[in-house]
C-alpha cells in the first residue's frame, strides 16, 4: 500500500497544498513550524479518523475557516482509490470515495492504513492510561476498520449514560427514584459495544506482544524483555481470555453487566461511568518493573519505538502492508536505535519521514526528498 497523491485544503497551517509522492522512502525536510508534521498528520487522520496530536478536530481546521478537507489517492494491490474527508468541528464529518456521494467518515476507515511514530509517542509509556487506550484503539481500527463505528457508538453510549446517571442520581438525592428502567437499557448498550472493544483490544494485545518484544530486544539488546498486559476495570470478574474474539463476546458482555450492577450505587452518586473499556489500561513492563515510573529515558524511547515497530510488523504479517510514517523522530534517537529504525523504513513499501534538517535522516535510506518552507513544498531530488 502507498499514497500516490495528497491534497489539503484549510488543514492546520495549509491553505492549499498538493503533494505527489511515490512508493519507497519520502523525506520532508524543513525548519520547525513550516507544516511538515501537518502533512503527515493528515495522512494519519485519513487512516484512523483521529489526530496523533489533538484530542478533538477543532485544531485541525485552519484559523479563520470553518472546515478542512483532506484528499488522497491510495494504491493497494494495484488498485487506486480516491478518499476524501471533510472535517467540520461541531458537526459530523463527511467522506467521499472515488468522488461519490457524501457518506459517514467511518465508511472510509481502513482504505489507508498507517503506522505513525512521533515524539508524542513517549506519552504512551509515560503518560496517563488514556494515551495507551488511544494507542490500542488506533491499532484495532487499523486491523478491523468496522471498529471505528463501534468506537463511535460506545462514545455515544457513554455520553448518554453519564447524563442519565447524573439526572437519576440527582432525583434520588431529592427523594425520588430516577428513571432506572431507562438506565438498564443503556447498561445493555454499554455492555454490548464495550464487549466488542474489549475483545478487539485483548486480541490485539495478545498478537502484538511477541512482535513488540522482538522489536524491543533489537533496539535494547542488553535490557530485560518487554511485556504487555491488559488491565480491565471489570477486575476479578474478567473471564479468562480464550484467544478468540468472537467466542469471548458473550462472556465479556456478561462480565461488564455484572460489574456495572455492582457499582450502580457509586455511579449514581458520582454521575460518571465507572466500568468499561474507557477505564482500562495497557500495562507495560520491562522484566518485573512497570515502564511508567521506573524506566530510564532510553528504555522509555525503546518501549515506545517497539510498540510502533511491533504494530508495523503485526500488520504486515496479517497482509495489510501499512504506510510507515516517522515524524521527526530520528533526531530523538541514539545511533543504534536510529540504525534499526532506518532498516525497518527501508523495508516498507512506503515510508514518509519528516526532519528539521536533512542530516537527521540516514543518507543510506535514499528515496525522494522535499523541501517544506514558507507554505510551499518543492521536490529536491
């Protein structure tokens, strides 16, 4: 898979830009603040319908405008597809495929598949659980694009259910009973969509671990092994993972419902959803110690790099060759990690790399190079 052409309108700092690229290595070089990351962020958005830099869509729209448009021509297995998404904060985003009628943005999920490694990824291993949940959710959507819709449905249920918990809790504190029958219905929705997300996450952690561990061993050969473990808010009621997402759905749904029932009083008192995938975490350990709080700076970088390279190799093993995006990371790595990353990038069908100075990127990678400066992109070789 590779991107042949990228077009942006009012996306971040870009009023208009057209970028024709090729398979192999593509390096975007320019000083900080010139829009290099905005270009690769747009590619990542087409793949995951989310940004690796912003929690909402509003910052993606150029200041003074009300919408942004991202278009790309994606070639996969010899077939070219033209995908487009229109980003309108406060409204549902719309998409087009091959110039057809507008449709929901989730309908284009999976046409472009990417693995993006950026300095922000250090937050995956050092930051709050939300960072690790986002990493997992991006991976499950790339592996199974249908789950973009499940994620959206689950988020909708959380908002509706939280509002109902607050109103019902207030009614009970005022001497009433609240609408608990309606709450039971939303409990069922939470368990249904939550079980699908939970099964997909558990499956992804299981199959990702050996790839991530192998990548970590290569970039940190003298360190103890990297291990992954999923931590669910269901707690002791979590059923043993069978290795089959389809076979586990019923058990996971039942476990979620049982846990929700246990914490109902606390939820009504606090007015928040206390159980579900939105409360879970991915535990990363080096040997017996958790990465967060114990790992050195080098071990943290190695862990973040291993998660992304492990994801890349996992997707390749499943027949979904992704576009590898490396956003200003070579300058952050020491010589050994830089060399290994360059070897992986050289194997990718397409690798899009950004750098502040050309010398940050190993010359042995070759490929095409572009100068990004003053709102313009010019090919230099």
